[in-house]
């Protein structure tokens, strides 16, 4: 699509794609860029690594999961960008932060040995490391409708008393395997443990984030007709297999 027919530019910032994208989370950025083009907008993707200058525009931010070593490599830069990220979150900038980046946006991560590592405090969640991993497919009910994905984390996350959830678990473990919560949401910031990547099989979630970003970036949201048949089939197959089969661990 030529620039003369574009409905406007939308700038996507992927935080630490080399250090924090080990479970396919880079696919979320590619999904959003593709959907922006399908809807008639022009995506501009910025990959922000440790020490990089911050982009002049940031209409939607994404971050993924990583190993402990990856989290350590981004800590210094995250501290530099902390105030900026808090300001963007408070201003309503949409963000999708998965697994490790979800944890880093919380209040703290407490290691299995008891050391407390402070987070950015954007989300009122606290995560504690443990030996048991929570692995497997997940089905959620969210404000964006049904959401499916795959979790793989050893961190057990607890929400503060006033913290809104991203979704309620219909199948899977979620934040901690005990309270039926998954992820957290404040303003337009979504934190979640769902990999997959999560967005290709959840077009309603992808477009929900894009609507917020496009309205902020261009003043309007003018979606086009997009054929999501394959995505819907993949989504419905996971829901049917896990929930409607009767074998689901209902919460």
C-alpha cells in the first residue's frame, strides 16, 4: 500500500527483542505490523535494545519472555527508561508485556533464595520464583473476549488488592495456579504469561490493542475487512479441545 493511501503511521516499539523473546514473542510484533498493513495503516517498527536511543514516537509497546540471564542484561537500560515507561503507561499508551517483561513491570521479583529485585511498579503484582514450572495451554476469559495461549513459567505471581486482572482462567494455571487469575491490566497496559505468540490466534486482542494505538496515533480507527478464518479456527480448536471436551480444569 502506498503512503498516499495510508491511514497514518503507527509506531511499534519492541523492547529487547534479542534478550527477551525466547518463546516466539517476536511474533506478536510481526502480527501487529501485518494487521496494521491489512487495515490500511503504515507500521513503523523500532527494536529497542540495551543502550539504544529511545524512538521519537512510541504508539504501542511490546515485550517478551526471557531467561534470568536475559533479564539481567536489560536491567540497567530498563532503569534508564523507567520513568519514561511509567509516564507512557499513565498516559494510556497500550503495552503488551509477556512473561519476563510482565514480571519486570511489577512491584518486585523475589528469587527462590529470598532476594528481592525491584520492578517498575507499573503493575501491582509481585512474583516469587519457585522450583515448580507452570507449563501448558491456557484458555482465558478477558475484556477482549476468549483468549488462548501457552504458558511456561516458574514465577508465581500474586496481584495487589486493587489490581485488575487481564483474564480469568478457564483452563490452565495462570498467575499462580491457585486463584484463577491470569496476567494484570492497568490503563492500557496488559501483562500476561501467554506465549504462542499470543496475538496471531487472538485477532480480537490484537485489534483491541491496535484500536487504542491508532486512535492515539492518528485520531481515528478505521478497520478494514480482514479474513481471520485461519486464526479463528486455531482459536476455536484450542477452546474446544480444552474446555468443551469436559477434561478442562475449570476454575
